[in-house]
């Protein structure tokens, strides 16, 4: 006769599995809702163009009207803020970034109107919310743990830099989102590659067939998806090129190592003669086509910047390139001027920060500031401040940077594939900026690789606490380590709550703002 325990055991297991299934969808949904609340609340405040919104919002509006970026008279911001938005001219404006990000900003303006600050920013906010959801799903897959995925997405949801750049109509959130999508596609490609090589090896061992050059692996849909995602990234900002190049090389290296592990005798020539050309063909043409498609409005117009450069006296190509259409030659000339602009940009700015200082949180950018005396703008204190301050949660940021450094050490020692993938993404987003030490740049450029810093942090936390493999600490110490990790996470949450008013332009007493200034370089 069965005991009561034996009878009830299947029911308990069924309830546990039901709870696990609910957690698999409710966890990601919960952090996504949290991200949406933090980013959409009072999104229209401040109701003025902030920082580089002066370029991108007005460019988006003229793109909707002209198909290209039109020019504006001097001091157009005051009129635009007051609701007078039609002072642009049909003369083309010189711009330094491709148009896709501005087209996306234009979607929000098209829905909510050009006089609504909420409409200026909603597309960027949606991109920020989607980035949190995507990071959660990627981390869940990467760590094979919903809890670790939710933790990663939750940390990104409450971080200040991620919140601010989802509430200001700049381009960097779109770069972040599309690059993250490409990263996810590369993860899935690696998983599919490992599975196919493993199945092929087992088949060869069972049949006694020759290993030869290994399987051709010609069909790589996730590489195609990655090429599309990185093409979209490039169509927002050229920094997407670094991700395309880094992960094209990564695809070749990973397949070479996978072939060697599978026992393929000719793994190196197979990689050089098969994998490298195929990786190029799967990723680069679709990225290029995607990039050029983003200029559709420019191609269809007759007055876009440099659209008629050759007709105005520009030198047409000769020789082997004489067949290239004038429109492409005009676009190439414009791109040459953009490249010269970016490489030579060294204008002074009070919040310019070289890339070498980004890991230290050297000088966060003040996007907006308004001071008010008693009775002014609703101020009920001696003096009030409203600031939109692009500063990451300091404790979270510094811990993530330290964890990334530890991940470098761990990868050098153990060669873990997961660590390598994270580090490639960090390197693609950060290291190229070090090549231009005199160029004007800002701390918020680092938002593009912040998700991978958080992946590094969660990877280290998961390892130290024993949730992602064997902990380096003895079993009797693990409870203490886990309590320390919990205290750290609680402090991160409290610090985000403390900084949130300074991320969103809420009016606070001036002394409250001063409590947040932990370094002279921050102001």
C-alpha cells in the first residue's frame, strides 16, 4: 500500500513545476513593467529641448516633412519649445549621424505631435524598455537561469544611466537596443553551431565515417539576423561598425575552436576557406543593405545634403569606378566629410569626458538644470534644483566594472565560452573609443556596453554564491557570501531610489542635490 507521502509527492512536484513555469514568464514581465514605469513616468518633463535634443528632435521633424534633415534659423529652440515648429527651411542641414535613429524619434512625433515633449521622447523610452526585456531574455539564456536573467534585467531597469537615456531623445538608446539584438543573435548562433557539430560528431563516430573537413555549416540564419541587427546599429551611429567587425571575427574564431573540439583534423583550413567567407557573406551584405535603406528619404529627395554634389561641380569618379551611380558617389562624398568631422572633433565642452575615465564614472553629463528661488516655479524651499543628470548608480557601475576586470582574469585562466562572449561585447563597445583620446566624447556613450558590464557582474555574483557553478568559497562560507551579495543588491536598490529624483528632473531642495555630489569632477 502506498504511503501518504508517496501519493502526495507527484502533486507537490506538479505545483513546483507550475510555479517555475509561472516564474519563467512573470519574472521577465515584472522587470519590464518596472522599467516602463521608471522611464515613462512624467516623460514630458522638462517640457523643453534638452542637450542634443536640439538636433535630433528637430531633425526628426524635418525628416517627416521633407524626407531629409532641413535647416533651422538661429535661436529656433525657443520658438520650438513654445509650440512654433514650422520655422525650418528646405535647405539641407549638415548632419553627422545616419538617419535611422531620427526616423524612429519621428515615429513618436508623428503619433503625438511635434509640440508634445512626450512625443519627442516616447520612441527612445520604448527602446529603453525593450532593451531591458531583451537583456533579461538574453541573460536567462546565457546563464540558463530565469532568476539570473531577471536579476540582470532588474539591475538594468533601475540604473540611472539607462533611465536617463530612455527619457531624453538622443540616439544612443537605439544603438544599445540594436547592438544587444545582434549580441543575442550571436549567442543563438553559437548554440546552434555547437549542437550541429555535436550531432555531426556522434553520427561520424557511430557510422565510422571520415571526419575530413567537418560539416559545411552553410546555413547560418542567426548570423544573418546578427548582420541585420548590426546594420541597424550602424544606421543609427557608426559605432555599430565596431560590433559588426568584432562579432564577424568572433564567429570565425568560435567556429574554428568548435571544429577543433569536435575532432575535425582539418579544422584550420576548413575555418579559413569555408567559415570566414560564409561569415562575411551572411553578415556584411545584409548589414550594408540595411544601412543604405535607412537613407531612402535622402535618395528619394532632390535637396538632401550633398544629394547633388556632382551636379554642383564635384568630381565624378573615373576608371574602374566610373560605372557607380552619381547618387552613390554623392553619398560617399558626404560620408567622407562625416568621417573627417568625427575624427577631427575636439570642441571643448564642460562635460566632455575621455573614454579612459568612463570606468571611474569620471564626469557624468548634466543634461538639464534649472535653479529656482522661493516661490519661483513652485519652489517651497530657500532654493530648489531640477536636474536631469546622466549618472549611473555609482555602486552598481563600479561593481560591474570591477566584475568585468575579474572576468578578464577568469577568461584568461579558464577560457570559458560564456565569459569570452561577454568580453567581446564589452571590448567592441569600449576599446575603440580609446583610439581617439583627443576627440570630444561623453560618459553617456558607455550606455552601449553597460548591459555587458551587468552580465559580467551577474556572472561573477552567480559564481561566487554558487548559483552558476562551483563557488571558489568552501561550502560552509557560502551562507555568508550570499548574505553579502543580498546586502549589496539591497544597497543598489536604495541608492537608485535616492538618485531617482536627480535622474528625472524632479524639483528638490538644493541641499538634496548637493548630497549626491560625491566628487568635484561630477559638477
